[in-house]
C-alpha cells in the first residue's frame, strides 16, 4: 500500500466522495474528495480526473468488497492521526492483476501497468483501476 501524497497539505481526512462517470468513446471519470466538510480540516476539495478509466467500485459504509491490507496509512496531522489517509495506491493489487490477466497476452501481463487507486473518506471508499494516474487539482468547496 502506497500513501499517495498528491499535495503535501492534504494530510487530513476526507468527509465524503462524489464522482461523475462519462462513459462515451473517450471515457472520463471525475472524483471529488470533500475535505472542506471536515471541521478543522482542509478548506478546499480535491478533484481527480481519470481519462479512459478501466473500472470503478464504490463501497458505502463498509470495507471488504475488494481486498485491502489490514493496516492502512494514517494521517500525520496530530488532530486526525486516527483517520486513514484518503489517497492510496494498492501495490500488487489482486484486482488489477485479475483485470490485466483477462485483457493482456501472457507476455504483456508480466509488465502490465494497471494501477489500483483507493480513495477513502469517513463514509465510503472508491476503488479505481486505470493505466495512468489522474490529473489533480485543488478546488473551492462545491457546497453552496
């Protein structure tokens, strides 16, 4: 499990996650991690945009649909040290390997580039498979 530190200042828990999947020819997945909803947390939200993502799985209020290590990295911020760090990459992911085994030749499978991203909030978990890292940017709160 890799703690994916997109922006160093985002060492806070995320309260909620929302996403929009546009599944046309050039599919696009936009994931928003709502940091601004956490009292005493970070004032902005994080937007991640995947171009041509492979798969998405949502786990609401429960973990375990897709295997994760038992110990997950925590936030370092003193106030939030008991919360799981919100942006992770699963190394040696069984889910990514399973997908690659079904879509790659035996030779290509050895060097597949399918990555398993995990976004964790206080209420839910989003898993994404992609061949590339998403573009990222901090945005103002999307709450009115």
